[in-house]
C-alpha cells in the first residue's frame, strides 16, 4: 500500500511539475510574442516620418519637417538652412504626387528604407532613401536623400 501511495504521489508531483513547467513555457512564449508584436515596425515608422518630412516641405514648416530627426541631424541641417534648400527643392521637384515603398535593408543598427516618388515638376521618378534607427526606444531619422535628376547643391550655387 505504501509503495502504491508513493508511486501515485511521485506520479502526481511529476505531472504537476510538468504542467507548471509547460505553463511557464507557454507564458514565456506568450511574453516573447507580445514583445515581438510590441516592437515598432521600421517600415510603418518610416512611412509616418517621411509623411511628416514631405508635409513639412510642402507647408514650409521646419518644425514639422525635422520632428523625427536625431539631434545630430538637426545640427547638420538647422532651420536657418531650411528655407533656402526647401525653396530650391520646391522649384526643382514641386509637390509629392505619389510614393511607393520599394524595400528595406538592414545596415548595422540602421534600417535603410527606399521609396519611388513622383513629384509635380520632373518627368522622372525620384528615389527617396531614409536611414532610421532606434534612439530612446523610438525610431529617428539619421539621414535622408532625394536621388534622381535633382541635385540641390548644384542648383544652390547658381
């Protein structure tokens, strides 16, 4: 009788231990899935940031334009330069008519996002490239460029 009781107790402890362990595994899996779900998506963040950059250009609003810049990016491109460069881009490009996300590359700690954009002035498509990365748990713009038939710096000298 004692042997049967001991075996039953061991079996009950083993099963209880397994179910607790399984519960811990399930909890760990659920927590990992929640963290993965909670992690910001660089493409969605990039779309929002590019929207603010283009809106800031269209509205001639440096604060909106630079909202998502890193501190270093704002230092490299201060508000005092914004008007001249924005006016030059406005004459060369016009307003953004459409944009299509092309893809993303991982480059070290940065995500490189690429869009094809059509503006109102040039006949050709423009490639927009934005480098973003995490700063204090949110994405920030480290750099961006418009590539195509427009070269702001050549036109600025004229």
